[in-house]
């Protein structure tokens, strides 16, 4: 669990927790730590839908701060969303006259969304507090398209897997012989692909008989017939429910956000942009789990070893963030750019280089020590103009590096 300073992306607080714990209860403690660390009021806490729990929002308000978070579409919110969307559509269509707009203009209009207010009440440390929050309904065509494509893929996959439950009779083809087993397997597939109510299936019971003869005599009169009846269930049809699918698609692209910040201080459009900038926070997790820090599963005997390693790597994340920020700030202040960071395109200029590329520029630097009987000879790879420029942007003197080549007797 990590709290970072936006828009810098600098981690402020890191908390190592076991993986089986639910996310919802982790926000309160880390918010308290941030409040104690910064000793300020009026901060804006931005988080994902797990931060939208009423208890967490109430804690933020009780500490004199503000929040912005999308609502998780579960419980009461899931029940209210259809009505909220209907209200938003009714209000937005007359306002923007979407029918007279070109597609690009209509998309920008819908992106503005619709908002309303409601009063919230919760108990924090045995004290009941009330406050007014804004409910922001935001629509995104690109988000709706992505969800629609995902639904189409899930429907196709679920359809194929339901058909595959009852393969044709053949060698090595396992057959389902109980109706309850077929229904259980099919319903599990629909749940797994989140298409319950969107697909329906039919099946039939099939019987086949096989006659075998038992007995030792040679004549038919001395042998008995044994009839074996085999039962199997076969899927006969898998069809989609157009009305249910259309109803689900109608809500695609809509997201509900809540914030207690006044509209004068944070407009709906600004709130949307603030939340979209949270990819900066996710970047730190990608750095921890991927290149260059590569926090991979490992075997240890004590939990404090895991905690220590993660805290150590979180320091590395802070250094990467600061290196990147300082260099970008210096380039913006001087109007310059860095050329030569991209080995695949040496002439490419960059005004917002990543810390990884900045460090990669020093990957071929070496320090050589030669021990002679009377002295030690040191040699360092000469700095390139690009490396000198990076050090200067970091407010570091190149002489610090060159001093490594000082020879001693």
C-alpha cells in the first residue's frame, strides 16, 4: 500500500501488508500516516474505487481534508446507477443538442458529464458528522467502446465453452450423465465470464441401449441377454438475449465519482483530469514489480525480510522519481532538450526523459584500478557531453566524477 504526492508521483508512505487482506480497510491507516507526516489541512486524497467506502470518506472529512474517488458499482450504488444515468441523459441531451453535433463535438460534450449533490452522514470515533458531496456522472465513448468489445469477447468465449461441455460421442470424449452436473458446469461458466442472464442454453437427455450376451454355452438358448442403457446430456442451443445485452450496453461508458470539494475549486472537467493523472501512481508499482527494480516472488523465512526488501526498493522508487522530476524541471526552465538517450534513434530529442533512460546513459561507465608496487593508478571513462548535461541538470558537478581518477602514490 502506497501513498504518493501528486503530480510529482513521489511515494510518501509505504505500508507492507499480507496479500489476503481486503483493500478497503487499508486506506484509513495510510491516510492517518500521511496526515501526521504532512501536518497540513485541505489536502485532496485521490484513490481508486476501493477508497470510496463511506468510512474512508468520512475519515478524510473528519481530518479536515478532501477526497475524489470513483464509486464501486456494488450495493446501493449499483441500484442507483441506472436512475443516475437516465437523469444524466435527460439533462445532457437538451443541453448539448447532440443530434446536431458532429461526432467529435458530441464526444467532448458527453465527456463533461452531469453532477448532483447529496448529504452524507457517518460516525468517526463515536462522533456523527454530516457533509455534502457531489456525485459526478462522467461518460467516455472510448471507455464504452472498450467495455463493449470486452463484453462481445466474453459472450463469444462463454458460448464456445458451453458448447464444449457436451462433445460428440467418441473415444476419449467424456460425457455428462447427470442433469445437475451439466447445469452446475454451465452456470459456473456464465458466472466466470460475467454473462449471467445474457446467454441462455438448452439441452436434451439422450439414451442409448447396448445388448451384450452372457453365459458359457455355444447355443443362443444357453446365453442370456443383458441390456445396458446409457444416458448422456447434450447442449442443443446457446443463444444470446438481445434485450438484456442492450440493457447492459446502455450503461457502458458511465462512471460515478464523488468528491466533497466545491465546484468553484474543482470543476467536473478538472476532477476528471485529476483522476486520469493517477497513472503516475501506478507507474511506481510497475517500477517495483518490473524493470528496473524487479520485485519478484522469493523464498524467505521471516516476514521482516520481505518488509525490509520492499522498504529498501521503495527508497529506490523515490530516487527514480526525484531524478526524473529534477531533470524535467531543469529542461522546462531552460527550454532545452536531451539528445542521445534513445540508442535506437540517437538523434531523437526528449524534453521529458524517464529516469530509466537517464541512468542508462551511464551504463557503460567504468572505473579501472591498477595496483603498482609504489602507487595505484585510477582511470574512469571520460564523460560524454550528454552525461555532463544530465549531471548539470541534477545540480551535480562533473568534477565529483572526475575526482575518482585521482591517482595516489
